[in-house]
C-alpha cells in the first residue's frame, strides 16, 4: 500500500506544527511560552495556505482509505479558518483565563488535525481515528480551567457522554460492516446497490445517526451542549461550536449522502425528524436563557437543525447549502463568541443582563454581536439569509412542512436574539466607562463582520465554489 | 448452519469448564470456618483500613507513564519481526513514532510527574 504524500501535505504540515509547538514549549523557559500563540497562529496560516494551494489536488490514497476531493478540501479550509480565528481572536482571553500555553495551543492544533483527518476519511477506521483525536483533544480543552468547578464539570460531562456516543457509533459501524462486509465507504455503497442490507444495516444506520448526531449536537442528542458550552473556556466553546460541528457535518454527508444513498428511504425521514426536533427544541429553549453562552448553545442546536435540512435533500443543491452555511456559520459564531470572551475579560460576567449599555461602552463589539445574531436568525442582506435560502430551497418540493417549520422557528429565533440586542442598545450601562478592545479582538471582529455582510450581499463566488465542490462529490 | 456447530460446542465446553470446576470443588472441599478463612484475601497481605481510604493521585500519573512504554513495546514487536521487509521506510516511521512517545515522557519529566512528592 503506497502513500501518495502530495495528497496529505496539509495533514503532515499540521502534525509537524503540533509537535513543533510542543517541543519548542518544552525547550524554552516557562515565562517565554506566551509566544507559542504567535507561532501557532503563523503556523496555522501557513497550513491554510498549503490547504488552499493544494485545492486542485484530488484523488485517493492508502487504498481508498483517504479521500481528497474538493468537498473535503472545502471543509478542511473551513476547519483551519476556525482554528486561526480561535487562536487569533482569543489571545487576551487565553492569557487572562486559561494559561498553560504549551498544552493549550498544541491541543488546539491536534484537535484541528483530528478534524481534517476525519473530513478526508474514506473508511470507518480513518473516520474513527480522526473523530477520537478531535474528541479527546476537546475533552482536554473543555476541562482546561482546572481551577474552575464549572469547567471541570463540563469536562467530566463531555468525557462521559462523548465516550458513550463513541461506543454507540462504533457499534453502529460494526453492524454496517457486518451487513456489507466492508469498511470502505465506496464499497459499502456498491454492496448496498448489489442488494445487501436488511435489518442489521438499518440498526447500524440508526446508531450512526445517533453517534454523529451527538457530535453536531442535534436534538435529542443535544443534552450535553448547554452545560459544556457554558463551562468550557469561551475560546474552546467557539471552536467546539464551529470546527467540530463543521467537520462532523462533513463526515455525516460523506457517510449518508455518499455511501448510504442506496437505502435513502430509510434514513431521510429520520434525519428530517431530527432536523425538525433540533429547530424546535433549540429555538424554544433558547428563549428563557439568561446566560449568553447557554443561549448561544441552544441557538447552535437550532443551527444544527437548519444544516441537517441540507442532508435531508441528499442532492447536490442540499450539499452545496450545507457547505455554504457551514462556512458563514463559522464567521457568525466566531464573531459572537469573540464578543462574549472580550466582554468577559472586562466585566467577568456572561449574564445577558450585564450587557446593558454595551452599545455605548463598546460600539464595535455590540454592532458585531448584532450583525452575527441577525445573520444566524436569517435576516436578508446578511450571509445567514442566503445560507438558509440555499438550504431550504433544496427541499422545497417534498418537505414543505420542514420548510415552514424552519421559517417559523427562524422568526422565533429573532425574538431571543433581539432581546440581547435590546439590552445592549436600549438599556443604560451601570458603569459607562468605555471598554477598550485589543487590536487582535478588533481585527477578528472586523473579519467576522466583513465576511458576514459581504457574503450576504455578494454570495456568488463562494456559492459557485461550494457548487463545484458538491458536484465533484456526486460524480466521482 | 453447520459451521456454527463448532462455535456452539466451544461455548458449551467453555461453560462446562467453569461449571464443572466450581461444582466439583464445592462437593469435595473441606469446610472449616475460622478467622483467616473469612478475610478478604485469604493468603495475601493483611487488609489495612477501609476501602474508602484516600490514596495519592500520583499513582495515576505513574500508571499513565507506564502506558506510554507499554504501547510502545506492543508496536515495537511486530516491527522488529518484519524489520527486513519494512526496510528504511519502516525504520524512519518507527523513529517518528518513538520521538512522539519520548516527547510525552519529556513532558511528564519536565512537569515533575516522575518525582514522588
């Protein structure tokens, strides 16, 4: 079995980066470790450059166990962009609240490596390898504030529930293997066309949905997300909500739309119900939340519901919708969480009530939070609207009820997003001193703002790229 | 179905192995109840304190460091057996693998996990 190294340069570069940060951190004195953040940032930007540069490279290596096509390259870029924003936008937050630069930055890089390995997986073993590398890194990251009881609680919860979901996923994989006799996605698809299947395959499929549904925090597997999102350091929460979710959606599409298309009639309805439940539960429970991180956690459950709509379509336009939405979702979520972290640095609170008068104290942060939330709610002229439009257009014939539910729930979401906006813009601040944001935070916020507005007005190029990438996925 | 007969026989033999052993021992063993007989470990170290006693968490880090080398050896054996076939590429890969493991040990050392405090 020969390895085509030209296809896995991104992965190799990222692995070297992670090891380099670790080794360097051990060599330099403890007081100098702060600079590791800059090295991680620079390294990740270089790796992103490599990923963009190797966009034309396509093919399979390791005997089909590793697939590199436009679809996987697109999601790799999404994951790397999320990692860069996490490292750049939360530097102050990490310095003030997390510390342990050596462990923190190398674990972030290894979590990213897990994501991009999982995105490119061509068989169940690679899938599981990438998934576990990502999950274990995240368990460490979630429990990083070891002096904070909430963070430890979140870590334990994530450890136990992630372990259980992995067990369910593995059992599902073993059943699919038992029913089809192969672990390669391509051969699973062929074997289903040739008539293998039956009850065993369907039970395996349900378990796969449960295991991966946990990772994307789709209802009813969302129970962990509010507690973990609230307890984890905000930077980790942001990464968990964007990178981890986007990678899990990529593999969900690869497995279901890519290799289990033959038994579509068995899973499309199931995914549609999960999508509907996620929208309902996420949006309705977000309403009474008073902690902004919990509110964003429920909102991310709802976002998972919207994205799953694209999988229900199981068509090129559906996959394109998922890709487009994942991309803009990264920027909107990063923008929102960067504001949360920056404000926490100053006022040491995540309560929505304490955001009173933020528009007077930190106008840019308040504006970015406003724009990101409106984008997530799907208000026209912002990227979220275009994304939802692509997603729901894909299922407009056949699943009209889901489209209607999605529209109603988007309206509901406007209510709780605007409640935060109201507190920020209408109420007078208790303490009117302006909050001064660091340059890195300001730049991150401007990037999030710029991309969200730009893609809302001019979605053409990204939509075109997503479309060709989705096409390469359907005609191998 | 005939290929499963072997499996069934194997399961039955396995069950019989346990049941017969315990059964025969139950029938023939001498019954004498004394203080030593009722201890938790009949022929082990005398039991100290309650099971809820607290012990040093550092045992745990030692166990983790042990796992590093345990895993290393698992992979070294098959590599050593097929060393000739794997050639230079195998050697390079093994060095990368051991480098990563040594990095872990180095980290543990630097963080003071090897010192008993």
